[in-house]
C-alpha cells in the first residue's frame, strides 16, 4: 500500500471547491489504495490554516480533522534536517515523508524539489489519483 503525506494546500483546495483532484482525494481519504500519514505538527498546521482560511464552520473543520486523526497513521518525528526547502515552514512535511516513506501530495511541487535527495516522490493530487487508477 502506498504511503502519502497530504500538504495543507491540498486540503484547503478541497474545502473551497467540490470539483477537482484535491476534492476527489479528500473524498477517498479512507481508501484501501493508500495510507495517509500524519504527525502532531501537520495536524496543528491543518487546524490553524483550515480554521483561518476556510469559510467553514469550526465544528465542521474539527470533524474533518478528527476523521483524519482516526484513519491516519500517526508518526513521531525524532530528527530534523532543516532548512532544506524554499519555504522552511514545509520542512516538517519532508521529515514526515522521509520517516513514513511517503509520497508528498501538494499543489506546490516545485517547493519540494529537494525531496528527491531523500528518494521522496512529490505529486499533485491529479498525478497521484492517476497513478492509483482513480482518474484517467
């Protein structure tokens, strides 16, 4: 089964529109085709950004986050390789991906170019869905 780490921008995009690959990915987040990997830092970022930037009721955002916590594979990060990325606020995503041997799913692939140094693949939601046979 494929391990993935979902960047916050993908979740935000899915919550803004029920069209597109980000929404499709969120709608099958409990799929048996992949495992969503999470960490405390990632969940804090999800919470902060989704509550600030989405126009959804806070209780709805909490429900989404609770579900991600329920189905996600929890990871503790004990090492830091910083800074590696253009946006140092994304370094924790790279660390989580390395720890969990995951593909990073993001809308900003260029920001994660250094991930290849660790053998980490970076894909857009559409590329990933195509890869697992969910979109043609």
